[in-house]
């Protein structure tokens, strides 16, 4: 059953409640009851067949067209059908009732119970927080008077948590004053019901809220190209799976897979073919893996998978099955065919304390070895093969930092050649071929900037990734490093896991700096750090050409000269704000077709909605991760195409 059917069935709960209420109203000769029944039947007549329930559409049509005296028996049959259909819905919604009165709580539990709902009950704020920590909750019913706290305090705490900011909260309270209601709405409540409650109306409100939250969650957690969960949804699933595995003492494995030579597919056959290959990941994994396995798009051509109740050998067997199926796939776009596409993967077991970043980094290490070992294979800790030992040049005068980098990179199969200052590092660079260089900024004799400039003049160092390692974070220093040719900055103190992950991504598929292709991006920002960082990030993939402008006036001039494919602009510019720039573009016939995406630190939902309604195609938040920016931009552009 697909996601649209699940959402339809959840919405059906509200229609069932409304029809049952109208059925009771018929018995009291309520003149509006017949009209209400026919309106609901009309709605279901159109939507049922659309999402795969033709029997609902047919029965709804009969009910809508029935004579008045035929309505009661037809309605009874229709409700029987609707109840039967909802029993088959596998998707479950979690509802948390926070109510200290056991009788009131029990009444709500019984009234809101449904086959696809799991009801949790808490009598105190502390119990509620524990449930929220360990269970997946989609809606909260909150009493204001609790033994250990005021419900408004709990509501404030919920809304302060990013993962709970959009969770529907319905307040149910004996406090019926205007002030209490106003305060609750100001604190983020979605609905307010005063006791005693009309449970039929409440049940309808709950069903409607679950439907809407399900739609929002689906949009915000789904990759628009593949239909798989996105990185944010995977992080949430990881936390739940890890907590469950810890409580039940089960194994939990994680894999990261990467399509082999995907860039050559895009270059040879075009991005439409590349998109078709990416889209096929979902049906292949759906068929090959268990229903309990969770697949998400991590970014670009990388995908991550959670394997609950499975060790690495079991997870690897599932991926081998998926790999075998993927090899047999044929991809066709506009008369051209690609076959024998493969992927490589790394599989690791998730420990109780490991973060999602640490677990993915460990799986990524094994993925890297799979790529190095010839691609088209799955590696685990038990089956990993020796790395070819790529060399890394490290220029660092701090022995402790150097020791940490050497130890961690050594574990990953890299040979680290360490030099304690810039002068000896330059001499060593002449004699040594390396795959990557890490330069400390502040060193005796020759600092990292001078060394960087000299290395970039050497033919063997023109295209290899060079990373600056520094405790200096000033705008001037960062700009200077990027201007001299740095690929990335890592600030001290750093996480060894993050260091390895970022270095691996830089070294995995280096793109020559001379390579320029793909759509033109006009980047508009008065911050030199943003301009430099975003330009480096977008050009490094080889998929974008980047033009720059420092203000709105310059942006309009460059747009008329170059006619870029996309404009990526800051919201606040020196001469006018981004919305004014957007207006000017939209009213210019020669520029109005250029998509505009905002890059801004202000990303509250109301502002995003306003920008999109104004004509923007999307919003990317600052600060951004340079490694993720190209994929974020592609995701918005792909969504715009669809």
C-alpha cells in the first residue's frame, strides 16, 4: 500500500466520524444531515478511485444519488464498507494522551482507537517526555492541569525542540477562559477543546490533523526524485531504531551504498538518464529487502539503509540480492538504453552509543574500500579488504593534532606523511606523490597560506584536494584560503570522525578545477565567504558553472548578459532585499523564466511560504554544508521539473 493510500485512509477516519454524526442527526430530523451526507459522498466518489479504492467511489456515488428515504440503509452499508477498508491499513499513527484523570483518559483512548493508530497515555509531564523520547508520536492531546507541571510549560518545551516544532498539539482543558486559550495558541497549540468535550467533534479534529500532518511529513521527509525518505527522515528513523534495539537487545546494522561510475552515466547519457537510474533504486530495494528495512537517499547517488534485527552478514545478504537485481535492470530514456549498472556498499553494526554520523562514517569507510577494491561489491567489517594505502601530506606543527590525524587516517588505510612546518612540507611535496594534502594555517617558517599558494603552482598539486586545518575562523582568512585554492576548511577542535568523512568525500571523486559544465548559477551575496564557499562547492562537482554578483543591481546586469539557468540569492542585499530583486526579474520578459532560489539564515515556515508564493522556487538555509549544497540545489530544481 503506497503513501497516498495511507493518507487517504487516515482522512477517511474524519469522514467516518462525520457520517456517523450525521446518521444520528437523521434520527432527530436535522435538515442539514442529508446535505452533509451527500457532500461527503460526493467527495469520496471523486477521491476513492483516484487513489486505488474504486469500491468506495462506486458506493459513494450510489449514496449521493439515493432518494431521501433510501439514505439511512445505504449509509449503513457505506459505513460498513469504510470500516472494513480502514481495517486493512498498515500505516500506524502514534497518539499521546496526556491526562491525569484515568477515566477521562480511558474515554479518549476508546473514542480515538483505530486499527492504524497506537494510543499512548501519560498521567504526568515526566511520563509524557519519556514516551516522546522512545516512541514515534504524530499527535498530542494535552491537559493543562497535571500533577507535576502546568501543561503550558510542557507545550513550551515541546515547541522549543526542533523535532517537535511541527507536531500537532490539541489542548483539552477545564480552563475555558479567553486568556488561557489565547496563551495556548500563542505557545503553539493547534486546537483548544474545553471540557466537557464533544468526543465526536474531537475525533474528527484528530483525524483531520493526522491527515494534514501526514501530508506535511511526507513532503518534508521525502526525496522528490526517488520517493524515498530523505536524510532528515533517516536521522529520525535511526534514533528510533537504535533506541528499540537497545531496549530489546537486538542487532542493528547500517549500510551506505553508492552507484558506481554514476558521473560517467550523466556525462555520457545526460541527467535524464541519471535520474532514471536513481529512481529505480526504490523498486529494486523494495523487492529485495525486508519490509522492516528502511531505505533513504543520503545525497547525490548515495543511499543509506537501516537493517533492524540483523547483523552485518544478514544485511550484506539482502544487499547482495538487491545488487544482483540492479545489475539486471535496463534503463531507457528517449530511445537510449543503459544496462549493467552496479553499486558498491559498506555495512557496519550500530552500537548503542554511536551517533548517526559516526555509524554512516564507519559504513562509508567500508564503502570506500569497496570502491578501491574494484567496485560492484558489498563489504562488512568481516569481509573488508586492505586499502591501497593512498598517501596524505600533513603539514602541522602541533604534535598532538598530528598524532590524532595520523592515527585516525592510518586506521582508514591512508599513509600519512607528516611534516612539522611549511618549509619541510614544501620540500617533501616535491619528492612525494599524494592524493590529498592537509595544511595547518599557522606554522613557523612558512605558514599554510604561503605553502598552499606554492603547492597550487606545482603541476602535481593543481587538482588534488587541499584542506586547511585551523583554529582561526576570521572571514579574511577563509576568503584568502579559498582564493589561493583551498577546497575546504576544518576548524580546530575537530571530530576525528567528521575529519575522515569530509576527507573521504573530497578524495573519492576529485573533479579537475578546469572542468566547467552544466547549468549556469548566478550567485548573489555581499558576503565574500559565502560567495567563495558556495562557488567552490558548486563548481567542484563539475555539474554547475558559477557566476557571481555582490548586489541586486549587479545581479540584474549579469543576468541580462549571461542569462543564467538559476539565480541563487541572499535575502538581504546592500542595495535592495531579495524579494525586490525577484520582482524585478519577474517583470522583465527576458528574465522572468529564470528560477530564483533564496539562500538565507531566516527560514521560518511563514517566511518560506511567503517567498514561494512570491515566486521563489525554494529556500536553502544558512549556514549551509558545502558538501550538501549541490544536492540541495539539485533537489529543488528536480522538484520544480516534476
